[in-house]
């Protein structure tokens, strides 16, 4: 399935965000975040750059765009419907009004403040030293601003609710499974993606086979085909070894398709909503079989429920 259409098995999702004097709708539709109450968000950004207030809806959309390829989203986001992360807009506001970060720095790279009793004034340092100290202050201030922005971004994205959190995870995974990646991320990204799949596959495997989540071993599959799955060993040495492509997180897990009718779904050859055709494993030793699945179009949009 094309990575750009990973979301075909997902319904639209909507929530409201406190914005201005009221609450505005924020909508996810066909893989994109939309702001119905802000049809000209670009103009609003221009006004904000000139000193006006930036609408929270627009801030949320910018945060979404900034983190659409951010692998840390996979570590922060939920592992499944039972792993809901409860963050409200009051939490976002409280974090924004929290204690200031350390600073500011004085002209010599130390925290500024009154001189201690008995100290003597320092001679004016050379211009080059002052320039280096000023550059260092700007660097540290920039790093602090980035930390604040990242904290605000993550809390705002979590405050959108489970449905949006899952869709953002899907978008990040799809970005790293794009044709240019060939399913094989760089050394920096590989551990994060393996951990992301393992953390979400393990509870599904427990429901599927009754296996301990700690006995699930995941590797990344690259190239053609869906991957592989086998059960080895006994007792404490029992292991479910599964190799899946990065795109599984997006096209299967994020769409709520990981486990359907006691089948572990490993691929979606014919996506659609509310009907799709998937490949499912009845057991680790079995060959994947095509299954026609159907979702309740009137069910909850954040957690689609599929049946064969």
C-alpha cells in the first residue's frame, strides 16, 4: 500500500481546542490537520509576526507540522487503547506559566547578580571576549527557547486526545517508511522504530497468544513482502520473533487493525473505510490469509473496531 495512503482505513477525527474567547474545532481528515475556524491561517501567522496574538489552533497546527517526522513522538505516544495519556489544556497552560528556566547570564558567561561583599570591580574585558560571551548567551537562550517550545508542542499534541495521538504516530511512521527510506532507517532511527513497534505489538501478541510481552522480539523487515513471524522455545525461553516493516505502525496499528478476529494483521493490501482487505495470521506458523474486514462507521472515531 502506498505510504501516502496509510490513513485510508481511518475515519475523520475531531476535537475542540480553547482558542481566543471560546473553543474551536480541530479536525483530522485524510491525513491532514484542518482548522475550520481559521480558514486563512497563513494571514494570521503574518499578523502574529507583526506583534499580534497567535491563535492556539494555529499553534497546534504548527506543532503538528514540526513533529510529523519526529521519532520521539513514537516513544511519548500511547501503546494502545488501554494506554491513554491524560493531558488537558489546563496542564498545557500550567506548564507555560511554570517557573522560568535558569538565567540570565552575565557578560562573562556566569549568572548575573549583585557582587558579593568585599569583591572588587573587574576591568573591562577585551572586545573579543565580550563578543564570545554575548554569542554564548544567545546560544544558551536559543537552547532554552527550544526546550520550552518542545515541551509546549508535546503537551499540546497530547491534549488533542487519543485519536489524534495515534494518527500522529501513524504519520511519523509513514514518513520513515517512505520510498526513499526503503523501510531501512539510518542507525540513529532504527532503535527508535524497533522499540516503537515492539512496544505496540507486545500487548497485541499477549491478547493473540497469551504470551508474556517480554517474550516478544521485534526486528525491522526491509524489502518486498510483509515480513515473518515464528514461535520458538518453551517456558522461559519461549519467544515470538516477528519481523515487520516500519509501515506496519501506520497502515495496521494506527488504523486499529492489529488484531481482528483472533488474527494478527500483518498487511493491508486493499485499504478502505469502513471495509478493507487485510492479511492476517491465525497462528505464528500459518501463512497469512486474506480477510475482508468491516468497521462500524458509527462507532468511536478514535479507536475503530474491526470485525471479519
